[in-house]
């Protein structure tokens, strides 16, 4: 059984898209105080961008 890959600390749409396109199964977002922290609004935008790209015709 192959393992699953989760990459954490996504902050920008480019980071999230690169991770998804590289084959990450999950993307982690940091909400606790940290240099990688994102707001709920930023998190929603990252999710929207990745979902939009993943659902786009190829």
C-alpha cells in the first residue's frame, strides 16, 4: 500500500499549486501563530485556487 504525502505550511497560491501538481495528497495550512500562519480568508483562497486547477480540463 503506497503512503500518502502531506505538505504543510502553504502560504501562497503558487506554493499550493506546486505542491498539488507535484502529487501531494494533502496540503496543510497553519492557523497557530507562526511565520507560515494564514487567515481563514487566505486559506479559503488557497483551497479555491487548488480546486479550480484540479477540476480544470486538461
